C-alpha cells in the first residue's frame, strides 16, 4: 500500500515532498467541462472526486489524493490558464477586484473517500499593465 497523487500540479508535488510524504504521481485525464447551471463549489468537488475515482480504480490498494482548484469571479469559473495570454487575461480581470478560490481535496481508497471544499476570498490590488505582462 502506498500513496498516489492524482495530479500534475508541481505545487502539490512540492507540498507533499516538503512534508516528507513518499508518493507516486498518476494524473487523471477527465472531462473538465462545467455542467450547465453548476455552481463553483459543486464543480470543484465533482472534479476532485472524479479525479480520485479514476486514479483509485487503477490503484485499488493505495491511498489516493486528488484535488482541484478554481477561481470564481462574478460567478464565472476560471481553471488553469491555457497559455500566457490567457494568464494575462485572467490576471487583468482579477486586478482591483475580489474573487473566490475554491479548492477540493479528496483522499481515500477505491470505494471509500472523503472530500472537503475550502473557499478563500481574495482581493487583488490594482495591477499595473507592466506587472500583468
């Protein structure tokens, strides 16, 4: 029995490593489309639980850690930027505004997992165009 991180996130790898956790990485490839009418809290939970289910099915004897994080601004869900231009667009939209960051972590084995969603309220100061670039 081991620990499997169901994520490509370098930051999640860094966090576990910094705490001395020995683990393997096996990211889940899932459809990350937002369902019509789905709120950010439910979406991030569904993503984390779906990632966990896919990877736990491949590692039935291991403990799997899956997570998902999204930014919500004005009711719109923003996931990972697809490229540098998208990152600049998102940062520009967040400039001088308050948004919410929703993270869900799902931990457990195949057939038995626990999930927790945490929401943080974040306010950005106005960002200069040079800083966003």
